[in-house]
C-alpha cells in the first residue's frame, strides 16, 4: 500500500507550465489563465480514475488562488482519459474578491478536453457555527477492515459492496488517511475518495449484481461530480463517508453523501451522476 500511496501523493504535486501568450482575447478580467501539468496514477487499466481528476482540480485551484480555500467544485467528465499521457489543467480565474472567488478549470489530454470544473473559493471567516446533530455509528473494529486498491489507507465498513445479494441503498465507509500538513491536500484527497463508491451503493437493490460487474453485467462511468467543503478537518482522524444511492433511471444513476468526523461534525458533502447501462443478458431482478 505504501507504493500506491506514494503514487497517489505524487499526483497531487502539479507542475506549473508556461501559458502561451495571447492578445487578450479569452482572458478573464483577473488576468491570463494558469496552466499546470499533473502526473497520472499507475493503475492496471489504461483509464483514468475520476477521483484523480477531482483531486487535481482541487490542487489546481489551490495553486491558481492560494489566498482562498476551495468551497465547492462541480466537475463534468466529457470523455475517457488515458493513463499514458499527463493531464494539463487550464485555470481561468473569473473572480477574486475579498471573501469569495471563482474559477473554471479545463483538463485536457493531447489538446482534447476530458473534463471541466467550476470551482468556488472562500477565505475563512469568523462567525457562529451550528448544525443539527448527526449521530454516527460506532467505529467498526479492526476485524471490519476492507481493502480498496484506490484507497491506500485504513478503511473499515460492516457492509460488503462486493456481495451480490440485495441490500439497502446506503453505505457507510470509515477511513483514516495519512497526516497532511496543508488544508488543500486534505481537501484534494477527500474529493478523490468521494468518487469511489456512489455507483456501488446505488446497485445494492439489484440481486446478483455488484460493483465488480462493470464491463460484464453493466457499463458505468461518472458523468458529473460535486463536492462541498463545510469545515476544515484532520486527515489522520477517522472520517465517515455516508453514501446514499438515490435513483437509477434512463441509463443513469444518481447518489449523494456526507462526510462526518467521529463526533458527528459535518465537514463535507458530495453528489454524483453517472452513466449506468445494464447489459441485455444481465437485466437485474429487483
């Protein structure tokens, strides 16, 4: 797992590259765009994991406007990316006020856009804090460790998403990431993590089908993903990712989730829409 972690951590280290000069056309009111290059994870398949792009979108926003933190991001995945070509991120800063900022980021490979992202930024402010109580279940013991190749840290759950029987459309995943020194990297890793299990949660009501059936029983791919960051959090404390599969219809699925600390404090929320087409010879029973 250490090699997988080092590989993922390297993806968060973006390299600034020169932006070709322009005559001013297409530049935002706050100046010319910023361009960065991001390395890819070394995965067995050639497809890029959408979570990598989400994490790199966060890091692009951090680099383009370091005075503010990412408040929310909404990514649209346009086409499949490949792992053999670095991704270039073109960040266009649209607004940079005293408290709020906004930018758009386009991810390209070989000059073809593969994803776009609208990012909102915010400078921390003092003020009252409140949320309704959200009691969380107790942290599962070490006997409930689960393994995700894309999550190279401690993860636990009492539910098995690989079980093909029917289940409820919710899924709780506890995780504790390595210690990170800056808020931007923590947000990037959390955004990365939220892309993994939404589709698997939505599939739980269908008997005989689980998330391992992509490419055999069904075809799936994330089409859009949104993350909201409500409060700073520590990566080396336990976080609960509570997933809820809301609906499957017309070849698509939609799910959402919340991220809590162990004491029930809400630190982030996320939502995802995905392509989900069942193969004719594997139509699920409900």
